[in-house]
C-alpha cells in the first residue's frame, strides 16, 4: 500500500509540473509580439516558411544590418505564463526555431514575480531549417542575470548572441521563425495593474495589503463659479 501511495504521489506531482505548448501562434487571438533595438526590423505572425510546412502560423523576426547586436523578438504571453519557480521539476523553455544560418540564440524572461533572467541554448542552431532549442534558466551568470525563480509573462529571443565569450555578434540582415514555445505553465499572477479587482484589493487595482491606497473622492461639491 505504501508503494502504491508513493507512486500516485509522484504521478500527481509529475502531471502537475509537466511541460506544455504555451504558444503556437495558431489561436483565434494573435499574441502581442514586437521587435526592440532594430528600427528597420519587424516581428510578425507569419505562415511556416518551409515548402509544404505543416506548422501553421509562426512568429517571424526580420533584422537589419543597422540593428543593435542585442536586437530581440518579444513575445507577450496571452494565456498561461511561464512557470520557472525553483519548486518546478525544471526551469527550462524550449522553442522550435527556423534558421538557414548557424548561430546560437539567447532567450530572456522578464515581467515576472522573480528576477529577470537570461538563459543560453544548450545546443546552437545548425542553420538547417527547423530545430528545437532548449533554454535553461536554472543558473545565473548569463548576461549578468540571476537564475529565474518566478512566473513570467514575457520571453525575448536574441539571434546575435555569442556564447563563446558571453558577448554579442555584429547584427546582420536575417529572417528567423519561432514556434511551439513550451514550458511549465501557470496562471498569470494577480497584480495591481491588471484591471481586475483581485489580489486582496478593495477596489480595482487599489486598496488592500498589496496595492496602493485607493484615491479618496471629495465628499462635497465644488463651489458654484460666480
């Protein structure tokens, strides 16, 4: 009986912390995406670039030679956020990335309940089309950031990272595609700016032990002008 109980406990724990595809860009509502540090580049939702590809929609990043080396594609999670708390079974995010040139990508999670954290890919992209890249956030030191420990609402992808010397390559003209962002998911944490009365608030986004006090409305009308 003890062995069965232990097995059921471990099975429940593993199911509670299993990785799932959090964004495949095929939902009815397109997620918010954008580019930073490249005024001539773009990030859009586009179809699978492979001839006869079956992936549906993907996130396409275009960069220019005028981009900063740390140009990035930014994805704002629209459903479950990325759970990288230390209590999870792992602190990894995987992404399918399409590239026709070899390079090493870096990912960074921000806007979370823990510190902003950058992870480096365990395998550099071989430049031969679609490849699944795993980013680990369990250790700090990459890009002078700490280990991830929180629930995050944004993830950024950088195509010009040089992991050999922990720096950056020069930017160039390129196109990259991202799909199937996979991690352990968690509901978006309650905040004081989400437009919902939660987080022990006494009104929408104010009051209670976690948010600023609500504004006090005047109790008397303004004097009538002469």
